[in-house]
């Protein structure tokens, strides 16, 4: 297996030094986490494993040096650079990524900037990454795209290479629909369609997964079943994978000689004091001001702790060129000065403040000597600092104070969980943590450590790749049912060779697409021409078998030499004959049922009730999908109870709930054309169908022995039709769904193409 990792930045950053290009390791949890996974794969027994990391090198490289840098990166880091101009990268990175997506996805919409040029350059960069991947991707490769910078990339790759195995993982929160919808309509739909280009979309927490699925439903109208959706006739899965850390690296770090030297120096610096550690990037989502306010509240409420505790506040520089971040740093600087000036003494400074990058030995030493880890972001995708702090305590001591807004809080429930929006909860948690008995500290930390040891970053990556393979297998299973071109050719040959043929064709969703209003789904001229040519052949019987009213079918198809079945089998009209009921039916029940349906429609804006002669249909295609799901379940429960002692059935179809007479179905109506006489009861029809299947499997028997049968439908109501067909019949379910039908076709376009093939035009 070869893995193509695609992220905004490469694991190394190119820097120019004395006219030569050198590399330094890039910072961040993504790089460190994936690097640990790649190292584990290199040292495993999987000799066939190989990878290439695709990303931006971090600098604007002159054309003359690009080839040299490309070769150097590939040789030294197994990396492929994507080159971008400084202007495009500025609009892309500082613009759309960090001035639009970052604030929206972290619930700071007032900070968001909406500019068309940002979106255009975001698309342009994603397209450039697409071209770079396509240059090197090979059959069998796994493409793993990472984070919010490249959310359009999976869709772009899918357009060019439908066969690719693509995974996507989002390392920041995915917002709720009410926040996500703040993006302009083309942007939000473009992002969702881009993500759905992946086979598997991964998130840190179940909340983010559900928010994503909610947005897909509300914006694109795609429903899911246990996280699985059908998008562009392809199965896509969304699932939760909480990212871990390289547990052993942090757990064993304190025994490293370099780390031990740092530990000794820090213990001398903070002798006699409890150390509260706060390590974060400079970002408004981290809630640094709120954290400082909480520490100030603690000092104000607990004077006995003055001189005995110190907050080590480490801020890692981030987006230094953005004025908003510089303003935030000035506020932090001023607040730290205020607290130190108000509460400090000559022998004690409450806050030890550093604005710098930390080396791993220094960070590990800080984790090791700190009595408290204070991690209180206002919103965070995961926050690996919390996990690193817990893992760095081999003796089990120390207390983690963790924001409930961090993704890590779902896994680290033994921490002291706080809401960071006000200082009160942080202050109370600090006091509780400082006074917590050692035995309780150890009990809590050991439980969290065991969890982190079991589900480390390697397990996280392996789970994602494994799930991606499972999704591809499910796709292959569904694809195996999709009618291949060779099978369509075989079907056409059988059709032409047959002496007596019958085509049983559903209408809505099969011959024409669904519309918001039923009356808008009219048959086009091309479809009418194809049906006329098929039905004009004396060897061929064409049957339109629909849930439509008989007057609509008569209006559209009455002039053609075809047979019609209306209301899912209530009415039958053979060519040149009059309409007749399939059996004696009653409709005196409608006044009792109609108020129930109307009341439900009144409670769901966009829903409406269609009254047919012998059935009632509740439509909800135009309604809010989430509320519709609730109302549908309520309505079905009410109807099932109300009709329990009445000879009626409740049927669910595509965005409809239908109430009709029991014993009426497309299958029973089809029997009329397949050679059975009219039946007077559902039981008799079932008996008749069993005998008919036997006769039709041996076409020589009986006057209705068709030697070619084709049935096509897209709905659950068509399953009744597929059920009564003999084994020799060609049955097709439109859409990717489990079915009694032998084959699937993606949509109505493919059905029309099949009809054209039958008349010799396909």
C-alpha cells in the first residue's frame, strides 16, 4: 500500500540560509501525530508500505529553484511540494482559511470576513493540490486529505479520478447548521460537495460528525443511515475517530537525560510553589483572557495561596502577521501585567509568562513538574495538550482542568471539566485541583492514561485507514449490483431475440426525476418518443405502473398504445380498453383518515395531502427534512393504530406516506399482465403469484408466457413488483439500495439510456 498524505503544510518547512535551502520540522499536532504513525509503519513488518506527503513548502520559491527543491524534498522527506504565489497563498491561508473558515468553525462568526476573492483563491489552491496529486497517484494508492484548508480537494479528485480511494479528516470542530449556514450558499454547498468526494469523512467527536450529517441533510438534502449516505450514486460514510498521541513518547520522556536536566532547572526556579501550566497557541479560540480571569478570581478568593502557586503561561506565536492576533497579544500582555502588579510581591510573581516556541525537552519537562494542567479553550477540535499532559505523568500525580468545549473532554472525563466562559468555574476548579489528595489524582490519571495508551495516534490512524477499506468494500458490493455496460448489451440482445416481451415501468423517479410538486414531473418529448416506438412493436407490451391518479396517466399516455396502472395497482387500463378496478374496493374510510393527514400537514410547513380515488397521500418533499422525519414517525404511529382493525395498509415511499386498501400493490396488478386472471382477495393473488412464477420460469406454459420480462422501479412500492417476478425476469432498482431486484441503475437518465438501447439508439 502507498499512502498519499495531503495537507496544507509539509512535515518540513523550507527556509533559505546563505543562498541555500534547508529544512526544519514543521510544528503542530498533525505533523507530530502522522509522523509517529508513519514511523510505526516503517518499523512494522509491512515491507510494502510506502508514502508520499503532499503540501506547501512554506515559502514562495523562484521558478529557477523549484526543480531542485522538489528533488531535495522527495529524497530527504518523501515529500512533494505544491508551489503557490505569495498573493494566492495570502488570500487562501490568511484569507479564507483563517479569516473565514476558522472563526465560523470555532463559533466566532463576528470575526469572520466574507470576500469573493478569498473563496476564489481557496478553490484555486485546492485545484492546484488536485493537479499535484494527480501527477503522482497510482492505482491502489490511498489518498488521505487533512483539515479545513483542503475541504474542496476530495470532490475535485473524484471528478478527475472516480476510482481513487480517498479519505478526509477534519482536525477542527465542524459547526452546527445554524453557524455553518452563515457561509454564502455557493461556498457552503461547495464545501459539503467537496467533502462528499471522499469515501470516508472523519471527525474527532460524535457531535462534529452529527453536525456534518445535519448540514448535508439541510443543505444538500441527502439523508443518512448510521452515517452512510448516497452521494452521486456512491456510498459515502462519516464517522468519529478521536485523534490520539504518541503515548509512549510522552510517558517515557521524563527519563530522558536532556529532559531531566530541564526538570532540575525548573524545580529550582519554582521551588516551594505549586505549578499550574498553560500551553497554547496564540488564538482567540483558546480563551486565554478567560483563563487569566479565572486565575485572577482564584487569587482574589484564596489569599492563603498567595506565594504558593504560580501560573506558567506559555504562548506559542501564531499568525504573527494578522493584526487581530497582535491586538489579542497586547490584551494578554496587559492583563498579565495587571495581575502580577496587583497580586505579586518582591519574592513572588503569580504568572510566569513566555511568548516563544518550545522544544520537546522543555515542553516535556514542564509537563513533568506541573501540578496542574490548565486547558480551557472556548472551542477546540481535540486539544492534544490535554492528552500530552496526562501521558507525561508516569507517577500518576497531577490534575488536569479541562474545558468542556474541547473535543478531548469526551475521552478525559476524569479531569475536572469546566465551562471556561466565565472565571468562576475555573477558579473553583483550581482550588479543588490544588487541594486534591494524591490518591485521587493517581486514580483519575491512571484511568485516563490507560485510555490514551490503548487508543494512541497509531491506533487512530489504523482505525481510519481500516474503516476506509471497509467503506470501499461496501461500495464494491453495491457496485456489483449496478448494471454494467456488458450486462445492458446482453439485456438488449435478449430483448431483440424474444418473441413476446413485457416492460413494467414505474414513472416518478424512474422515467422522470422527482419534482417539488407532483404536477411538475411531466414526460418529455424524448421519453414519449421512446415509449411510442417500444409499444408500437406487436411483440412488446409496455406497462406504466405508477402511484399517479388515472386521469394524469390518461392525459399523458392515453394516445400511446401502452397499458396503464394507476394508484399503485388500484386501477388498470389495458390498451384500447376502459379503466377498471383490480378488485371491489371501498373509499368510505377516507373521511376518517383525511383529518389526521391534514393535521399532520398543518404541523409541517411544506407538506400537503393528495387525495386520490382510493388512497390518500401525505407528501413532505418540500418540508424541513429534520422536522419531517419527526412528523413522519408520529403520523405513521397514529395511522397504524387507527387502521389496526380496518382493511387498510400504510405504505412509506419517497418522501410520502400513503394510506390505501389492503391487498392492493404493484405486484398484484402486474400479475394481471403476466397472465393471471383478476383476483378477489389478497390471499388468492398470493397463491396465484406462486403458480405464475413457476409457469413464467418455463415460458412454454400458458398463453401469457413472456420470454422477456423487464421491471424497473425506484421505490419501496416497487419491491412488491419485484417479489412476484419469475427468476428469468430482468429487474432493476433505480438508485443504490438493497432490493429484491437483480440489478441497480444510478438514476432516471440511465433508465432512459437503457430504453434507447432497446430501440436501437443507445
